[in-house]
């Protein structure tokens, strides 16, 4: 906790709510350097705590009284943007900082409304962030901190020119924090051009991957992969698992295969719109769905702390993709298992994986041919994962916002008129066009909800209930 003692009290309280007491190695190395103002590139394995290693320093230096964004976090995927935004909101709750997510396929006007309110940190994908900058919806000259999360993946996905264009709008005098799971001459060249003076923090894996992960392979040549998959699921009977496929149509087919057996499954692939993908991810993370079938879209940006199993229904196209998929299991101190179907077309990539010192044991002959009746043992049940819920905080939904000329100040006045409720009990207030969301802190949610059913806001009677949304 000594590293966290360098943070302000509000952030320490947020970490305490999340039951985070000790810094991971990457956090212990990166946070002091970042707080001191250095530009930092961090390299660490998936699940090492890198997100907090850059979020905590930038959140630490922001004051609630600031009205405009001073930090931007650029990520390669919408799913990762969702994850980072969620972590930032949770840990910055008691600082009452406003985190705005800017991603494609969501309303640009809605995002602009959020930026026009008090906001402190922007998290988003390159295209949408650049779009907002070029349209002048926020002042890029105010940006003091820039984070490039997963530089290697930003480059792999062809976002580098957009990132360069974004950086051109930012002040030269700023802090830049970067993460990269892998490195290459191309990554190094890009970083050297945009941040010539940076320090590198590298945390090598502490344990052998062959100890951390039980890695198995199945010879799928000329075999019925559906039958193999169902037999493996019966044999392993995992609490939850992600099943990776190479093509979108295969994701849809495998998902339908599972559902036809009354097995609880959801899916994520590129043809799904953002709302569909988000709902699927959240249902899986909550444990409402037992299996997530996905393309590489989900290989980054989903964080389930105790996911026991990954199945590569289609072997990854590259060694790096294999490592990223593998990183979805075995998080923190947990052990993970990866099962990969291998065909003739996969031999080159399989050898590249083996060249990393990874041992894949052949389990083909060990798969029991269960009767078809056994494939229905799962039933239509969820994983019953017990999600860690912060009972100290409740978000209230009011059916009125800017359309009724209401401001955050109006809600604050009404809420603090309640006996035993002060401004310290009110978290982030988000006033949208037709509704308002208010975080109630310190376990006072039920009390405030009951009282606000009879208290007007700016002489207006509003309907209020606990928000069950995102």
C-alpha cells in the first residue's frame, strides 16, 4: 500500500472499495515515475494491473474544480474503452471526476453533450477522438496527459496515422504514458518519433507460462469439430469459458450450436453493433451467460478475474494472437487452461508458439465420446458468478434533464435538503437531455431514493428509481 500512499485520499478510498490493497509490480515501478512527471513506456504481461498503473497517476493530478478534460486515453478497441472507462469511474468515484467515453457507432451529439458539461478525462478510440477534436467539441490545448494503451495493437490495427494527427493538436509540453504487450522495430520507431525522452519499465513474467497455464491441443484434422467441442465442454464442465473462432460466420454457427443444446451462450463479432457487443460482454462478465463465442474482437478488452478456460475452436493466425487470447485466463494469481483445435493449416503458427517455449500437450486421444444426451447436461443456466458489488454506492435515475432546464446544481440542492445527507454523500451527477444519473455514496442510496420520491427538483416532480443500466 506504500505506493498508493502517494495518491490523494479520495483515490485511496476508491481502491479500498475495490479491495485493492497492494500494488502489483508494474504499478510499483510505473506510478512513482509517472507522478514525478516522466514519460513512461510499460511492458508487462496481460493481467498485471497495467490499467491502474497509468490511470492512478493521471487521476491523481486532476482537480474536481477543473471544467474541461485534461487527460486523454487512446485505446485500440471499443471493448477496451469500455473496460478502461469502467475502471476509471470506479477508482475516481470519491474525487467525483467525470470520465467521458468516445467511441464510434454511438451518438456523436450525445457525446458532445457530455463534453459540454464538466468533464475531466476522455477515454476512446482514435477515429472518434480525432473527429471530436476536428469539430472542436473539446479544447485539445488543455490536455496535460496522454495515454496510448496497447501501442502495438494501435499499430497493428492501422491507427498510427490517426494517433499522429491527434497528437498534433495537443500541446508539446505534456506527459505521455504508454503500454505495449509486445515490441518491434516498427513500435520502437513510432514511439521514438512522438516521445523522444521516455523511460522504459519492463516487468518480465514471474513464472513459466507452462506452470501458469495448462495448455492442450486437439488434432482436429478430418474430425467433427462440433462433436469435439461438445465432448470437451461436458468433460471440463467449466464455470465459464471463451470460445474463439476465426470468422464471424463461425461465431454465429457455434453460438447457435450451443443454444440449440439449451446451453447458455452469447457472442461478440464485428457485424454486431456496439450496443449488442456491450450487452453481450456485460452479460458474460456478470455471469448471466456461461459461454462467450468471439472473434479476436474480444481478445483484448474483457477482464473476468477467474475465467478458467479458453478454447481456440480455430487456432490463432499468429503467435501474438495466441498469447493475447491466452491472457484472458490465468489472471493475477489464478491458473488458466487453454485448449486449441489444430489443423494442417495451423502448423506454422503452432511452431511459432512452441518457439516461445510453450508446451502444448496433445489431448486428442483423451477426449471421451459422450452420448448425445450428455451434451444437454448444462441446461439453460448461467454461471452463477457472484459479482463483486459495491453496496456503498447506488446510482439513481431521474426522468428529467436538460429538456426541463435542470442542472447538476439543482439536483445537489434537492439532495442535500434531505436530513443526514451532505455534498460528501453525492458522487458524479450526469445531466443528459431527458434524464439525470446521480451517484449516492456512503451506503445512503436507499434512504435518498425513498426521500426523493417526495422532494421536487427545482419545483419539478420527477420519477426516480435505482438505475440498473451501465
